């Protein structure tokens, strides 16, 4: 059953249906629907100091909301209950309100139906069945006796008969006096509200109450006097030894769970158990000797004495027909030999056997004539067997709609197990009860009618919701405005449908910086759906998107605007929103793309180069710079930039520069940029080849011994080379240092620079007497050596020997080369042979295929010829 879970404040119970036509038609006072909740709750709230929980008053507030909105309906007839209609309200659980005539008719029909069922099923007179019958509330199914059928129209509290219905200051169907009904649970106090529908709230009286464990006392409301002190309970448990260790709690304390070692009843065994299970029995039989001294106790574990032997005193035979006295307990009683005659388990026959020990037979096997449960079949069967036939019972059940159809029914047909499934008067649901006679119970579903936000609502019976109007909610609308005035807009109350339009000035800022001065025309939020309880036949489409507002009109402000070339002093007064462009007669003057020169065209609009540019799209571009680049390179370079005029710095010079080393033996090649970025000292160091100087000293024939260096060679007059010095006839020779030779030349008045290389050091030694004799000896020796030299030269073939050796090496190389050639030629021959073999195989294969196709073609020609000229 649908119930309300939101409890609105009493002053929010007015709704849009306060001016319902039913009240006007009934001639009610114009002030009928004033809010009466303040007067009803006044005495209660004054007594409680406005501290009562709204949960206690929620049911009453729901009834008041339904009554004040004209939504109070009868569950039986589904008609609206007017203020002048006699009513009856259930006082047990649901407190629903019904028309007096409807509930009387409902009670009589329920009594008649219950009496008829009882008379049919229990086979009792109709008057006794009618006296024992009862009827139930249509909603909560709480049962009432026959004497509780309402006979008069009473107010809600039951004190006044036929309460006034035309007083606008009193709640309809109420007497307007204090309720004074005893509060539940019965505490001795009575209700302090005015006569009201629904259950009475909890008792607001202040009483001194104890907590659940009884250790604390406090002054509390009588309706909430049961409380826990949040301390340890400390009540004595059932064991009588230990105390409860739980927090102060309601109901009985739990069993004692203290563990210890306890003995069984016979004291033979000990076990560790919970205190609540300390009394237990072991599985060992007692077996103590009885008083007779001949038998032992056959009982299990027990306390106390075992008792006397059961076989002492008077004893009887097993069938209890013969009595024996004075027999010893250890002697078996003899059988009497008579028929046992004990009642068997069937309850109708007795045991036919002779007196015997032990139990009688379990199943009675005496053959008797039995009738089935429905009485349509009779048959002789053993007594223990049940007899049933296959005939189906065709009697109508209590519902009067379905047959019993049980096999071999005894006449007491069970209630119908089918579901009624009739359409209820609400026309929305079907009866879920088992199949029954008479009218179905009213639909138990309550439909909640709420405002758009759901804070204010009331319940109506199912089937009457289509005639209701939404309650009037005093909560602010939860839909946030989408316009720019959301933070300053005046809030409005909860509603269905679209929100009202904002009436403030737009004040939206244009891109130009001005503000719109029209009334707000921003977007509207998605509207609430129109009020409906159930969807109509026409499909309802909820608008889930917001309604976009129209944009602000063009800015009407007057502003000074520059020409397309943004020249100073060429502005005009124009409307801010107009985008008309004009050109002045000045030169453009904008820097060209090279960044070095300026445009010489007449004032024109610039073409946009990017999406972030402030220039005008579709404009004319500035002229292209055609001048060569005239920038000075950094670092300084004698070579001009090879590119046309361009923005930014020139590229680094990549021209190759040749520079010889200091000694002139090598030429270095450098990139111009690299060479010019070096300092003078670094340039001199880079140009050095790193080898000997290779320059001739100015005063002698020797070369500079230093590493390649710039400038003149250092200290040429200090050359330390060894020079062979000879006399004029070249007989004498000595080794002098070069600087001594130079000093000797200078001492003789000569200049060492003028001496050639072959004559350097010649004639510096004076000839002596030995020089002439040696000259003669030398000449004679030379003459003697001349023929020997020729003889030696004739057989000498030193020059031919290297030629033979070279020829021999060439022959070896040709031999090696020919071996490789032979291997290569062999491989070529193998490949050629393989290629020939493959070609022959392919030719034979495709030739054979061709022959087969030719044969097939010729056969086909023959067949076609035979078809054209068949034989006769």
C-alpha cells in the first residue's frame, strides 16, 4: 500500500484544490478551507513546548491535508466524502473514513457471507452461524463483531452524535472539543488534541521513568518513557549466580554464557559448559542396585533415589486378566492362556491372540466392509487400509463459482484456492484475494498526490486520483534559473509547468564592452511536467531540454572607429554594431613580412594570417619585399647573404675559405663562420699544419727545425746542423756546426747567403803538404778501377733480375686467375645445362597439353559435322 514518507509542516497543507466545486455545491461557507491545523495542534504544542516530534503528528497531518484539499474519499464507493455526509472511521489500525451507509452495507454483506460459509462448512444452524460471524474493515481487515456495526453518525472522538457540518471554524466530521480518548499504550492519560482523524499522538505528559535495567531514573515524556541508560545491565541472570554484562537493554537478559566445569545429574561425569547449560545428563545408564538386590536401575542419568523394584508386589499376566501375589521379582509371570483382548491401534478391534509378552500386532488385519469418504464405494478390505474412490467431487465451493474437484471428497470442501482476479472498483487493479462470494474488498492501494517538489503531499484511495488537484506547496521552486540573474532573481514557490520569465534588465556584456539594456531574454530552464496522476491516452512527451533564449540585439552605442589601416587621426563616429569599413588616403605603413621594410600601398585592410589575428579576413595583403638582404652578418663576414630580404637574423655563412699553413706546405679549408668566430691567436693555431716548418733558413742551406709557425723562423744564425767542411782540393774534411761555418764565411768577408748548397763548407780548410800526394794516388786508383767497373757491369744483370721476378709473379697471378675462371665457367655451364633441361621439360609438357587440346578440338569438329550431316 502506497504511503506518504514526507511530513510537511501544518501550515503547508493548503492546496490548489481549495476552491473545489463539490464544496460550493454543498453550500459550504466560503471560509471552509482555512487552515485549521494550528487550532487542532494548539493545546498539544503548548503543553509540549513545541518539542513534539512531527512523526507523531504525520498521520493526522495527512488526514488534514486530504480533508482541506477536498480529497477525502470513501474506499467502498470511491465517491468524495463531503463535509455534510455521515461518516464512520476505523478505530483499530488504519483510521480510514467511510460513508456511514457504505460501511453499514459492507458489514451486513460480510456477515451474511461469513454466516453462509460457516453454515455450509460446519453444518450448524444459520442463526448460530450468524451470531458467531464477524466483519472486517475494508482496508486494514481488522475484525469487528456484529454488535459493532455502526448505527449512528459520530464525530472522530465518538462523543458527539451528528456533529455540525456547517461551522467553517471546525474540522468537518469533528465536534471541535478535546479528543480525550485514552492514549495507547494505556498509560492513564488522554489525548490533548481537538477532535481529529487518525491515531492519537504519543502521550506528552512528563513522568518519572526508570531505564530498562532499573539503575537510572529520569523525567521523560510518557510516550517515550522507555529508555536505556547506556550502562551495564547488572541484572541477576537465571542461573542466580552471575550478572548480565550487556548494555542496558529492553526485554529479558540473554542466557548466561559463563563457562565452567559442571557435573551431570548422576555425578559421574564432568564437562566444561556454559552456565545456562549446567544441568545436563550423561549417556551412561544409572545401573545402581535396587532395594530388591536382584535388579539394577534401568533409568538414565538422574538425580535422587532410584525407587523400588517395579517387579515387587502384585503382578499380573501380560493381558492383565490373572493376578499373582507373593512372587519373587526375579521370576517371570506365567502366561494365563486366555485371549489377549487388548485394544489395537485402529481403536475398533481387539487383539485376537493368546496372552503374550511384548506389544500386540501394529496393523489390524481384520477384514471389514468399508465405505469411501464420499460414500459412493463399499468394499471389504483389511481394517488398516484406507478406501478411496476415483470419483471427483462436483460440489460448488464457498465462492459459488468453482467446483471442488477433489477425488473422493468427504463433503467438507476446502475454501476455493483460485484467485478472484475481478476488476476492482478503482478500475486499476484486480482483486488479489482467494475466490469469494459477494463484493470484493476495496482496493487497498493509496495513491500519493504531491506537489512538483514532493515536499507537500496527501493520500487518496486508488481510483479517485484522476479527480484530484495538486496540493499548494509553500516551498521555493527547486529549478535554478539559467539566465544570468540566477543569484539575484526573486524566488518563486513550487509549481507544475514552466517557471515564470525573469523580469530584470538583461545587462549582458557585448564583446565590445557595452551592456544590453533590454528585459532579460536568456534561456529558460526545462519546465516541470504538467500535473497528471496517470498518463493520458495521448502520449505525453516531457521537454527535457531547456528553451534557449534569443541573443541580444546588435549594440546600438556610438563609438569612434579607425580606418582599416588603423591610422591615427583617421577615426569616424559609427554605431558600435556596424561593421562597415573605410579606407583613408594615407600609405599603409605596416611592416612587410621581411620585418625590415614597410608597405607603400594606399591604406587597405590586412588579410588575416591566423585565427587569433585581429586583422580583417578577406583583406588585401601587403606587397612582397623584392630587395636583396642587406643585413650585416654576425659574426662579421665579407660574403653577402645569398637570400632575398627576410625577417630575423641571416643564416650562418657556409662559404669555404682556403688558408695555407705558415710554412706553405699545406692548404686548409674552413667554413667562413667557423674561421671568423675564432680569435687571432686561435686562427694562427688552426692554420698550423703541425709538421716541421719546411722553410729554408736565410743564412744557410738547412730547413727550419721548428714546428710550422707564423712569421720568420726564430734565430737563423744559431743553426746547430753538422756541416762537412773541406779544403779547396777536398782532401781534408771536418764536421763543423752550421753557425761556425757561417761565422767563418763572415770572417773571410763573405756572406753565407750567397753560398750555394753544393759549395757550402767548401774551401774553408787550408790545404797542407799531404793534399798533393793524395791527389796523385787517387788518380792512379781511379784509372785502375775503370776496367773493373766495366767488367763488373757486363755480367751484372741487376736490372733484369727484378723484371724476371715480376714476370714470374705475373704468371702466378694469371695461373690463380685462370683457376677461378675455370670454376666460374664450370658453374656457368651447369646453369646453362639446367636451363636447357627445364626448357625441354616445359616444352614437352605444354606440347603434350597442346596435342590433347588439338585432339579434343578435332573430335568436337567431327561431332558437329555429324550433327549437321547425320547418316541416313
